C-alpha cells in the first residue's frame, strides 16, 4: 500500500464555481518532496490540512474533519476507462492518490499511518458538488458520481508531520463496525434509510453528520 502522489491546488478563477470570489483550488497537481500535514482548525475557519493547498469555499470544504482528501488510483483508472480520457493523479481534486488500499472500503474511524510520522483517521466520504462537475466538464457528473458510490475519503489529522510520494500506507486501526466510506456515502445520499446505522461509527462521525442523523430520526419518528 503506497502513496503515489501528494497533490496541491492553488486558487484559480473559474466560471463553474459558486464559491465566494469565484475561485477554486480543485485543480490539484502532484508535487515532489516532503509536504507538511496538520489539523487546520474548525470548519468555516480552517482550510486544508495539507500545506500549500488552497481551499476556497470554507462553507462546504476544509476544517479538521475534511483536512485531507484521498482517492485511489485504481478508482481513477475505472473512471478514466469509462470517460475515455486520461485522469492524472489529482484529477478529482484529491490531496492523496493511493495505490493498493481500498479507500472506499475503509471504515469511518479507521486510522492510517503514512510514512514515519503522519496518522490520519477516516472521517467521511466526499459529496460531489457543482464545482467538481464543472471542473471535469461532464454533463450529469454529480448524479453519475453519486450513483457509482466511489466517493473517496476525507480524513482528520491525528498525528501531524511530513509525507511524500512513495511513502508506505499502513492501516493501524480498523473499527469493528459496518460503516465503510461507501456505506456512509450511500446513507447520506441515495439510501437515507441507512442513516441510523451510521451511528455505529460513534464519535468518529463528524458533528454535522450526527446532527443530520438526529434530524432524520426525529422526522421519521414524529
């Protein structure tokens, strides 16, 4: 299991984003050398947890529970074949492009050690947005991505440090529950009846997700 690349994006103007200022950092490119990873702070204040990476819409992205986004090279290859186009590392706006680890099967609360220093914890899956669809320039992309349920994972930073392309990835803690990244994604998008079962992930669920489940239960039971 390996980290193929660390990808950073700089803020650029784009007509397809509704972020304030009309800029986005979704265009991420692989970089060489060591990159610092850290907990960026609460959502709405903290941005990316990867040094040198721009997060432009703090309403919906960034913060401690979305500090780092990872996507598997294997899943990029599936999409590349389906779309009939090259998808270099970073094409989905991911900070980390991985190889040999099933990102979508990772459990919420699962912990990965990357390299010698960094420990990350799986926090959620990625919900596609208008900017993502505009960046890829694919009609109906948000619906298509949602139906495939291969969202990639957001991580919080447990132990900060430096990472670089070529670092090994080791799963050091895997919770004993059913709430994988894909399960979480289906629950919060297309299969809302699964929402109560996501509570099995406990405190590893981000606060916004817990509140969503509570509202669902209150409405269901009323």
